[in-house]
């Protein structure tokens, strides 16, 4: 369970203070699929970094499964990032000149798995995202959609409770984007993973059950999505 | 996470930039190779000097005229009387010293013009006794050495050093030939085997009976105050342990015969081979340390080169570091990864450098120019130094990498 209490993040830009987050309050329960929406500069990426333990709030509390994150040291934070959270980035962030298999093995290495177990698990999750036949390909030999699937497989490697995706379809064409949303939905329903998507695209957001809108660092709305798009529904119909 | 994992990551990173890796380790390679080669050459020089000196008999005491610590400049401008050692001193020592002595000889020495047919040049002529051969452990190539009979009869015979024989006679056999020394004819009765060039090598000298020298050749040059002088008295001591006590006895006896007051300094020297050895080795040791220090500086420069490249590498791979942190790498794991990368670089450079250094030293040794001795500790030292440089210059870039903020690193463009 994720609890955000008055989360505030202030960046110092020269003389001016930038309030990237300004007192955000919400709770996300285990197994929810949530979209965080907002225009660029609204603070949604900052929120994502804090939820992913990549950054700490200036003030306020972030409680993850009952533990206040600001009390954790570097090693404990690394452990949370490695085991409890899986990240998917807009730009994939795969290691260049490194095979899909080895990219997926990376979090498993830091989790301390032995070589054999690592390979088996990496093959398993690559199969889960439909890339069984691409394990030895380097990122530059894969399409954008395939690269993002490798990144999702990497995020899934340690079977995290939470999947955090920052504009996961942002760098992809809409058809590939839809395919990915299908994958997120099936991960959510089949594995029961908490999925949090950050996006500025309402079509993408409507693939989730709950949409939190953020603007200027403040939460402006937080409501159940009554127009859930089941993956595969053509986009054209929706916009009509 | 295991170190072998980190090692694999490091190797992958180094392979990804082969040219850069090679250029980076070149500094360490050159530094280590220089250290190994210079230490080998230094050790070689020391060893060959030691061997040369010991080949002259390691239990040898040399008594020679001259005030102690007269220095190279003749005592810093103070006028000092020339001092002499007399044949009478030798006789007194030969009579008075018996314990622990295996042989004792007196030597007179001067330079004269030597002639055989068209060849002529100046060379050192030594007036010696029959035991000189044993004392200096000389071996004969041809013929015989100066005998007791030669001395008694003041015979006009000469034994040639190896180089002299070659210069005068070339490929001819010198035995039985007559050469002239300062215009006096001498018959060649023996030729010595070569002992290798060193200071005061017998190769470049001629040996005649000491009595012949006094009566027929040296004349006034070997007389002072109406007494026969000698240049050196060589004393061969039976055991190394007895050297100090024999030296002390000689000092005491010669001091008394020279009628020196207690407060007066000695007007002669008693030097053992070990004294000469320690003086010379201290010189070569200083040189070795000096050369080693210069090589060490090049190693240091190599280390700075590694640090520079590692800093560039950390900057280039900022995003990768951010990602590694995002998927669960701890600060320590990132630190170790980069440290291992630097240490791998420097150790790789160290190993190549050691091989290259051994190659250079062996090449010098084989060419016969400079002797070289490669020892395990010089290799160990060079290796440890390379490793230490890797750790030292790797720490800063590794800390930079480890301390990157995961968020900022991931967003880095």
C-alpha cells in the first residue's frame, strides 16, 4: 500500500524556488491500476521518482507498506528499488551492446541470484512479454516496442509488487502503444501487480481504473475511471 | 553480489573501448616496465661489482699509504705531508703478524713505457713477490708466475696481464719474447688469464720481481728518506671473522713503527674488501633508488591518466549508473564496480609492464652492455605499486559514481 501525506518537493533553481510537488495526498492500495495525468511540468515525474524511491520529498511523508521511506538508508532504499518496485521508462534505458537476456538479468544480479537461476528467470519473464525468440538481441537490433518489452521484462524480473511506468508509450507509435497497454493490463489482472502509469495522454490513462490528475504540483482530481478501455479497442472509436 | 560479477562488468566496459583501454594502460605499462628494468640493471651492477671485488679475494686487507679521509681534493686545501709506507713496515708486519694470516706481500707500482717491436705504450708495472698470485687469486694462461728465485736473483723477467699480452703481441705467443720496460729488456715468462675489467684489474698490468723493481727499474721513485717504499701491503686473512682483529693489529703495529702520537691521525689506510664493497654498493644502491624514483614518477603520471579516463567514463555512463541504481544497485556495489574497473586497468598494465621490463632487462643483459638481475621482490614491488595506484586513483572516480543521485543520473543527457 502506498500512502502519500502532504508530499512536497522543492527544487532550488538559482534564486527561485520551484515547487514541483506542493502537498500531494493520496493512497493507492495493493493491486490497483492507476494513471497519474498532467501536462508537462505538472510534477508528475517528480511524484513518480519519489514513489519509486529514486528521490526523497523535501517535506511530507511517503509510507510504503507501512514503512516511512525517509527513515531508510541507502542500502535499504536500493533493496526496495530492486525488489519491491519495477521501473519502466519512456526512453527504455537499456544497456547498449548488451543482450536482452543480460539486460533483464541486471536486477537479478543485484538481488544476488546465482548465474543459472538468473538466466532461467530472465528467460521466463522475456517469455511473459513475448520475446522468447529475441533473448540474444542487443537493443539496437530490436524495434522500439520490443525494446520497451525488454524494459518491462527487466522491471518484472524480481516479481515486484509495484510496477511504475513513466510515459511508457511516449516514445512509441500508437499501435505499439496499445499493444503495450494490453500487456500492462494483463500483468495487472494476471499477476495482481499494482500498476502506476504516468502519462499526459488521456487515451492511455483510460486503460486504468483510476485517474489522478495533477497540475502545478497539486492533485486536482482523483476519480474512478468509468470509461475503462479494454485493451485492443481501436483508438478511433474512442475519439469519435 | 560477487566480485566476479563486478569483474565481468569491468571487463565488458574495458572491451567496449579497446583503443582507450590500451592508451590508458600504456602509462602504467611504461612506468612498471621502467621500474622493473631499472631495478634489474641496478641489482645487476651491484652484483657484478660485488663479484669483481670478491674475485680479488674476499679476505684481503689492503694496507696503503695516505691519510684517512684525505678525500678526493686532498683534504680540503689543508697542506698535508705526503705519507709513505716502507718496505720495512712490510718486514715488521711479516715478522710480527702470524696468527690468522695465510699470506702477506708488498707491492710497488709505477707506470712506464712498454715496447715490443713497433708497439709501445704506457702501462702499470707492479713489483711483486711470489705469493702475490695466491693473494689476488690469479691464474696463469701460459708459463709461470714470478718465483722466489726470480726475486733472489733479481731476474729480468715479466708476467703479462691478459690485455697487455694481447696489445703487445696480438696473436703471437708472448712466452720467451723480450720486451722493453723503460728501455730495459725483460723476458716474458708468463701470461695471466683474464679477470674481467674492473678497477685496478690485473689484465692491464705487468708483473716483475719486487727486488728487480727496486734494484733495476724504479730507482729513486721507490726510495724516500733512504728507505725503500711500497705502495701497498696485501694481507690475506684465513677467515672472514678474523678480519677485524687483524686489521686492528696492523693499525696498532704500523702506528707504532711510524711513531705516530695517540692524537695524530693515521698516515695509512687499512681497507678490507668488504669496506670497499660497502662503499661501492652504497653508491649503486643510491643510484638504483634514484632511478627507481624517476620510474615511480612515470607510474604516478600513468595513474593520473587512469583517473582522468575513469572520470570521463563515469560522466559518460551517468545514465547507466542511474539505471543500475534504479534496478537495485547499492552505493557500495557501484563503488566496487568502478574500483574494480580501475584496478583491472592498472593490474593489466602492471602485468604487461613487468613482462616488458623483464624483456628490456634481458635484452640489456644479452647485449652484454649492462648486466641485469631480475629479482622476485622487484617484480612484486612493481606489481604492488601498480595495484596501489589503481586503488588510489580509482577511489575518487568510483566515489563520484557511487554518490550520483539516482534521479539526477537517470535524467542526465
